[in-house]
């Protein structure tokens, strides 16, 4: 997985680097290094992110609630 695809997957999942660091319980600096292309993205992590991103792409949030107010 490229660093560009890594960032793209995070966007589809709606996660920030802080969110994925929290989910993985790892250092934010490691996530930022992968995002910058300075660290290789492990295959298991890449596969997991691709699966999540594809699910989010296939199942976007419903649009019927846009502009709802209380």
C-alpha cells in the first residue's frame, strides 16, 4: 500500500491519524511516518484498511438526515 492510498483509506473510513493510532493502540508518530511515506505499511494493516475503506465506499451514510435540526 502506498502512503497516498493509506491516507485515502483513512478519509473513506473518516479517521484521522489520531483515530487509527487509538484503534491500534500505537504511537501517533508511527502512523504519521506511514502517512508521509517514511515507514512501510505492514501488509496485514494494509489489508485491514482496504477492507474497511471498501466497506465504507460501498455503504455511504444515508443522505435522508442532511440538514436535520432538533
